[in-house]
C-alpha cells in the first residue's frame, strides 16, 4: 500500500464529510457561531495531535539525543512552526488555535467551554477525566476521545495518518464562500474567521499537506501492516468528523 491507496480507501468516507448537509444548512450568524463552538475542539485536538507526533519523532527532553531520522524530524518540526507560530492579520505571531479563538470572540461565539477545558488541562486534570465529567456535547466527546486514543497508542504512523487525512482542508469551498457572503451581511463579525480559513487553505491545503504525506510515507516505509493501520485509522478519523458535523446539525435543528 502507499499514499494513493490510502486516498482510494478513504475516498467515499471523505466525500461524506465534504458533502455533509451541515454546510448548506448554515444560514445565519447564529448558525456560524454554533459551528465554531463545535469546530474549535477539532482545531485544538489537531494541535494536540501535532505535538504528540513531535514528542515521538523528535527529542523534546534534556539531555538531547538524536531520535528517528533527520528527514522525519524536519517534516514535523516545520509543520509545528507553521501551526504553533503562524501570523495573524497584523503580522503578529500566534498559533492557529489562538487565531481561531479570536475569530470566535469577534463573531460573538461562546468560548467559555473551550476555555474551561484548557484551564482544566493546565491545572493537570487528565483529558479522560475531563471528557467523563464535562457537559460537552456527545459528538465532541466522541471526537476528542478518538483523537486522544490515537495519541495514547504511541504509534506514530497512525497518528500521522489521522493528522494528514483528517485535517482542516475537509472544509469545502462552499463553506468558505458562505462565510464570506455572511461577512458582507454582518460586517466586522467574521473577518478573523475568514482569515483563518484562507490561511488554512494557503498553508495547510498545499505545503503542509505535502509535508504530512511525506511523513506518512517515511513512517510506514515498506511495512504493509503499518500501511493497513494508517488507512484504517484515517477512515475512522473521517467517520468521527462526520459524527461531529452531524452533532452540530442535530443541535441546530433541535
């Protein structure tokens, strides 16, 4: 198996995400706010998955020792730099998560739950306990639970596959156009969100996605079992994304 075979394996599941009825149902600023209040967890756990990969593929301890091969170290470190220290609309450094949080505030979306989660993690509460005890929507809990199960597996090739094929380029062009149209109706509310989406298209949709695919190729190598696992977990990640989108749609229609 190779990258092309993974893409073939997940094609139908990926199309289910891209053609999800959620996008067309978003008709108001309140709908966009609801979307952001769910989607922010995917932005956050994407960063967590990225740092999990960095821990496995590079040395993050002292004293330093060489870990893995230099090609894979380069790939993950370059992606980390771009995701953790990108630039905002004014050219100031910030992570994509912090940029998204700003976009939520500008749009008037509720950031209290994601802030509570970050505070609990900063205080040392295990993510498993947070998910058990929180009042987060079930779709969010399931989505996060899967991601941290993948991280806990310690299998870098699986983590890389989920990172690469379950990423944010799953948001289709129609959603981007819808947000732009809504920004014209509600000026000053969605400018940062549009910048975030365009930045992801520019950085993640091209350069980072190519680096990530190289990383999967490096980590799976000639091991057929690793390729099979990578394809299976890539498919599972897309199924969980579908469930997250369905959770938003269900709450919107309730």
